[in-house]
């Protein structure tokens, strides 16, 4: 069984990103880039499926500039077998990503496609659902547990009221939540081995996918500065300020 796992290049979650001076987007110059944390969880789950003997091959896919090969190599060092970079310098939106992943899943005949439930830059939480719709596949979103039994995927997913367990026929799409697993660290020997693992480079045109943007980014701005709090002497003063200054009551 082949497993396809998506890997997105984003600014490291420890970095405080600031907008560009003209507000056209985030300023990523000289910023440390990493695998999206939810994608790391997806990679870890795919590797665990292979270690359990369920998966035979894991393919990591990333969409972005040439520098995204760095994140694919990291996934290869974590246990992925080979990588595919769909190279483009354009900002690919969720629908475009879903179309690309759908085409690759068809070509590779992947039985399980595992994605992070969302990326920490766009924060859209859309790609997995769109991919399932395009490929006419079952989907298990916000997964906190994944088991493959009798040719079906048993997914325990987090919902507002608690946990829900569903059974999906394969092929299927699974999006990872934080509680699915704890990603491992790449060892030095595996980092060295990853340099020799195959990494193919394609373009959206090679896949016949149109990635024209349908949503326009108007402006990126920092949140307003928080004002300092104040102390009040009595409940009456508190109520007066809430009513006349804050105007919340």
C-alpha cells in the first residue's frame, strides 16, 4: 500500500513573522523555514504505518519554490522513501494544492493520503476536504488515531462533542490533528541517507493543473497594540467604565 504525504514549507513556528513594509505579505527574508508542524505529524504517521508493515512505500510531496527541496529532504530523513517537488514560484492556494495532490495520487495509485489539517501560515484548513471531493474519496479530518484494518481506514477524529470513529474505504484522505502522534527527530545517519534518496521535480503544467489564484490577498498588517490595563477602586467605578468607556454593557 502506497502512502502519499503532503509537506509544506512554512516559516518556523518559533519565528515571529512581520508584514512587509507595503503590506503585500509576510516578510520572509532571512527567516528560518521548516516543515509545517501538522505536516510533520502526517509524516510521522505515515512512517509508523510502514514500520507496522501496513504501508510498502511513502512518497512526500511539496509544492513551492526550489528551496522546498530542503523540507522534502527532512521528510526523507524521517523515514519517507522518495519525494516529489512540484516546483512553482507562485503562491498556490488550497484548491490548486488539492488539484495537484489529486493528480499525483492518481499517478502513484496511493491508497492513503495524509495531510496536516492546516498550515500555520494560511491557516485555511481546506486542502484535505477539497482533495477528498476532487478524488471522490472518503475523508477523516482532525484525526487523533488511525488504524488500517481489513482494507479500511479506522479514523478517530476530534469533534466539538468529543471523539467520533469512522470507517473509510480506501483510497481515503486523512488530515492529522495534534494528538495523532509525537513526531520523531531525524538521526544523523538518516540525514546522510536522505541525500541519496530519489527526489523528482515536476511543474503544475506537467500535471495539467491550472493554479490560477481565485482569492486575492489585499493586505497583511500586524494586530493593533494592546492597551495597558487599569485598576479601579470600586465595583461602581468598574461598571461605569464598562458602560461609558468600553461600551460593552
